C-alpha cells in the first residue's frame, strides 16, 4: 500500500535544516568502533578453535565471533558513503583485516551501493539491492534467506578460482565483473563495467583477497593452522550472511514494481527505520543500519549521528506523520508487515 504523497507533502527541506549539523563523520568513533569489533571478532574466532568441540563456551565464543565480525564487515556500507579521498588509511586497514579475510573486499559493495542511492536507479531493475518482493510470491523471500547458506562458498570460489581464470581470459574477467563481483540481493543483476564510481583499487583488492585465501589454505595443508579454521570461517560467514539477509528484508518495503524511478520522499517511505531501544537491535542491524529510512533521506550522514537525527526529526518536525510511517517496532514487526503485503495483505504502516 503506497502512501498518497498528493495528499501529504513530505517536509524534506525542513528535515534537512534540522539535521545539517550532523553530517560530519568522527574518525575517532570509526576507528575505535571498528578496531574493537574486528579485534573481538578474531579473538573470539581463535578461542572457538581452541575450546572443546560443541561445549557451551565454544558456542558462546562462536556467537561472539560471528556478531562482532558481522559488525566489522558492515563498515563496508560506511566506506561507500564516506567522501572520496577521505579515510584512506581506514579503507586500507578495513580491507586488510576484515574485507580480505572475509572474502568481501570493499569494491564488491562500492559503486553498486552508490547506484542504490541514485534517484533514477533505486527500486528499478538496475538496482541490484532491490527486489520487488511485494509483487512476487512468498517463496522468493524464503529462497533469498536460504541463499545465505551458499554465499560464503560462492565468494570463496569467486576469489580463489575465478579470479586467476579472469587474469588469463579478458572475456571471462568481464563475466566475473558483471555477474560475480557485487554484494547484491538480485541474482539477475548485471554490474555495469568499471567506471569512476567504482573503487580504482579493485584489481589490487581482488589480488590480495586471492593471496589471503590461498595462504590460509596452504597453512592448513602444511599443518600451521588446524583444518577446523576453514570450517569455522564458513560457519561464521554463514551466520554473518544470514543475519544480513534478515536485516536486508527489514530495510525496505519493496513495493516498487521496478518500472519507474521514485522520488526521494517515495524512496524514504519505501524504506524502514527500526529504532529499537533494546540491546538486540544494534546486533542484527549494526553501524546505524536500523535507521535505514533516515539513511535514505541523508545518505552521507555518518552512522553515529543517525540515532540523534531520528529522535530530533520524530520529535521536532512540524508534521512528522509521514516520517513516522517508515518506523517499525522491531525486526519481527518489520518482517511481519513485509510478509503480510507479500501475501496480499495491506500491512500496518
């Protein structure tokens, strides 16, 4: 059910004026948050390897490793929105200790996600991060979540096997770039050829992800690290992708059929905020992604000011009716509304 913007006008200019002082990223917050998350994640990963198999403590450390590395990985979203030429050291460090080991170097999201925020692309067939679930059958949502089980294998094959084959064949390299180099939800997505909007270091990122992966396998073969490390890597990556699949489903209403572009206000109302004042919400939607609708209003707003922006707009807009329509109470509520609309129900906005 699409809100009627002819009857109600979204106060976009007023909203921008109210949050214009919240647009500057704080490097200290970025560095401390990321380094704490990734250090905790890999420390818990190591502890999980050392603990007896399937003991309560091993399960606890596995969960800590997965959620901490999930938060660290999600910083790739921030990297796409940080001003070009800034945070160079942060981008490098993120790739070396997170992107390469997890087989998701930043170029797989950079550019693709920027298209998702382009007015004429969002919600259309050219948007790889959008599927019109509401106009499809429910099994499409279920299939999308189940797909997470093979994504770690897919990305491992992409960088360990497909990458060197692409270096030998220009045509195959083009195929890899177009069909196997994007963190998207639409399997039919064809990535446009490399352009200025893409990370110019993508070839180096591809090479070093390849090197990291085969080095890890070599160390296992020669007994330097236990074989269980590869199994644990897959288990952690599996939970990371699964968590992200549920978060992605809760991020939008997915009402646009894809045949037309949407206005900024329509994009906002097709997106979802889940403020959630409990400790669970930042776990499944880390690094500000629980405010996905507000993020679509202000794509360049740093994640650490989104909470303040949401509270300010919810309380201070002269007419906050439309703004609050994008809010859901919890992950379960967001998924329930989406499922209801997919099944043909009207949902509750």
